[in-house]
């Protein structure tokens, strides 16, 4: 990542278009690599996550790669008060949606953070997509947990050594 690798999936920049000069908030940003990838593409980025160690890593990465970004530690349900701003793009990446037990409350937060005419971008998937082979044509991996765990590598799935 430090050498310039972009963590965004190929369709994300195409979907959002040119973000140069836009204010983007990445909610539940973890260590901030997706947020910093957007910053490298010209967005003014703010990231928020409840994990102080993750935000510390994000801040360190931003400094190390020479990218200006704001990162805040807070529960996402306090984002409106903590961030005190609105954004052109409100963004969430994989694995964040399942943390919201109250979707109506969550929608209110998104509404409050996103400027009129702004966009909300959610990158999420269903676990069924993770069981398919690389071509997405047939089931290759188990949907349910395998007793003892499982390791998946370039050689395919295999039980973990005991």
C-alpha cells in the first residue's frame, strides 16, 4: 500500500467517477486504506472508526504516504456529532452493513452526513458470493463453517492443519 497500491475494487472508481475536490467520508474505515486510496485520487477524505488502534494506523499511513486526511475515533452512531460536517460522498466498504441493528436510525445518519445532491456509496456483498469459484459459476467453498477451520489459498480450499 505504501508503495502506491490502490485498495479499491476496479468498479468503484468507475461508479463514483472523478472525486477530485470532493469531500468524502468513509464510515467504519478501519485502518483507512480505502479512504486513503480515495485521497490519492483527489478526494478530501475523512475516516471514522470505533477502533483507536485502527485509526492510529490510518493516521500513520496517511503521514507515511504524504496524504492529507482526517481520521476520527467514534462509534458510527455518533458520526454526525463527532464529524460536525456534511459530505459530497458518504462511503462504506465491505463488511460494514451487518453492524447496524437499527436500519432506520442508520438511514438518518446517512441523510444527515450527505449533502443535498450528494451520494451514498455502499460496497457490500452476500456471503453466498464467497462460496463461488473465481469465475462465479460453481460452488467451490463451503457456505457454513468447517469444523476445525479452513485455509483458502491459490491452490484452493484445504482443512487447517491440526
